[in-house]
């Protein structure tokens, strides 16, 4: 294969035995391949849906070989020959309309930065770690500098011993956990001054907190992507590790932020406050709420990543909604960001302004899910960075007005419920 100048075709979403070894021997002359299985096609997949899927693979995931199986069961009344002609001609037209050309595939040329540029990135990740530690418990400047130096030295040592891939993966995972966790402390920190409940003061506060937290998450995402900037990650011979962990730990640290700002007494340490909280009695409604939260958490974790021990199919309505967004926008934003995470973040910020703790923790946790998702998007190194930035920006633009509307509705409902409980005239 080397002597003939051939490429190794790496098929998406398929485990090919020996792929990392073969890619290494061939000096990573790899082209990503996308195909639609015969089973999917024979279930009545329309030509339009197949074309959309192929174009999305080329545009969003750097697929450079589109492996076409013939249409054997047309979804319409056309003949086999006409169905296949339409499939091929529409696909070529759609690819060219988006700036692609049909030609022999070539390997991706991506220079791998050496130790020093990557070490600068690691310094940024280590600084984020120190900021998170300081948010939990104040850390002095000398200790902060020492921690950053130790992190840089450890990274350089791993790199020098020949574990550069592992060192990159560790740096990326730390970035994926630390920066969304920082946004929890940004969100839940009480305002320094009492803000009026009426007027637009709460709107300015919520929007400013949301934009600051989102900037932190984007910075963390860029550091994550920079940590993994290497050809083996861009062609997915190696991958980001710890997807489940990065979706769990920030939520745990968000609970720590809530504990620190709203449960801990001034004379207590975080550990003392946590111990007292764990010794509190559990009521029946607490147990029911924990059970519901457990089920939702299981669904949330199972649906993260590309593989899982449990399979949860995507509902048809959600599939239709995703397809509609892909056709209407330049790139589809993540639904759990603009429909769940970002609106919940803004709503939680409004609850912080109103000093209303009745729903603050669950709403804040939902808001942090959006921040985690933003950082996770940057872990997809096979996706062009401009596509990732566009997806993130669209999610922010759509989530902001939805969040303001949702916060206003929730505040009105809470006020109405409290008046109803107090009774008329009270």
C-alpha cells in the first residue's frame, strides 16, 4: 500500500481491527469514509435523506470518501435506474453547492505542534484548575504558581517518556471538566448588591452572567481542542477519552458551588458543611425527587458519547426536528444547549437575583449541562473548528431569548403559586 501510494479508508462509526497500527505504519495516510448500511437503505430511506446525510458527513466530520451502495428499494414509483441516477446526481450537485469537488481523495495534511506550543496550552489549562480550586477554597499566589509549575512539569515528563498522546488526552479531559465547573461558580455566586426585582435589572444580570460563563466555556473548549491538535485525533485514530466523566464531574462541582454559597455557614469549611448536609434527615418527597433525578440522570449519561452499554433510540419527532434545523441553518446547534441548558442557565441566574432557592439547584444543574455540551463540542477534532464555532454561536443566539422568556414565565408562575398558597387578600 505504501509503495502504491494507496490510502487507508477509515469507516465512520465502525471498529476496524488493527486500524491504529495500520494507520501508523502508513504514516497516517488516511481518508475518512462514510457509508449508509444496506439495512438502513432498505428500510425505505428517501433519496433526500441519504443526500443530506452524505453531505453532512463531508461537511461536518471531514469524510473524504462517500461509499455509495445502490438503491434497490426505491421509496417512490421511479425505476431502479432512475432512482440511482437521481441519488448520484443530487448528491454531486449538493456537494458542489457547498464548495466540495468530486475527485480522488487525498490524505489530510495537518502539522503536529511540538512540545513547546502544547505546553503553553497546558499552562492555560493549569491556570483554570487553580481558578477552580480558588473558587472552592482560597489559594495563595505562591501556591497557585507552584501548582501550575507542577502541572507543566508533569506534562513535559509524560511527553519526554514517549506518552505524548496520553499527556494530550489528560490535558484535554482536565480542560473539559474544569471550565464548565467554573461556570457553576459564576452562575451561583450571589450578587454583591441587592438588585430590584422589577424592571430590567435582573435581565442585565442574567445576560451578563450567561455571556461570561459562555466565554469561559468557549475558552475551555478551545484549550481542549488545542490540547488534541494532532493528526491522529483529527482522523479519529485516537479519540478524546472521558466523555462520561466530563458530563458527571461538573454537575458534582456545581452542587459544591451551591453548598458553598447557599448552605455553608460562615464559620464552617466546605467539608464540615457537606458532612452536616449528609447527616440531614431524608423525607419521602426527597426520596421521590432523588428517584426522578436518578432516572433523568441515567438517560442523560446514556445519551452522551457514541457508544453505550444501553441503547436509547432517538424519537422520530426529535429526528425530524434535527433534520429541519440542519436544512434551515448553516449548521445545526445542539438541542440540549439552546432548548435546555442555555434557557435553564438564564432562569437560574434570575433565581439568584430574586434569592429564590426553591428550584435553584435543579435549574442550575440543567444550566451547567449546556456549558458542558459547549465544551464537549470542541472535543470532536474531526469536525472543522469553524463548524464548531458556528454551532456554538447559533446555540447561544437561540438560547438567549428562549432563556429570557422562560425565566419571565417561571417567575410569574412562582409568584402566582405563592399567592395561591397564601390565599386571597394575604
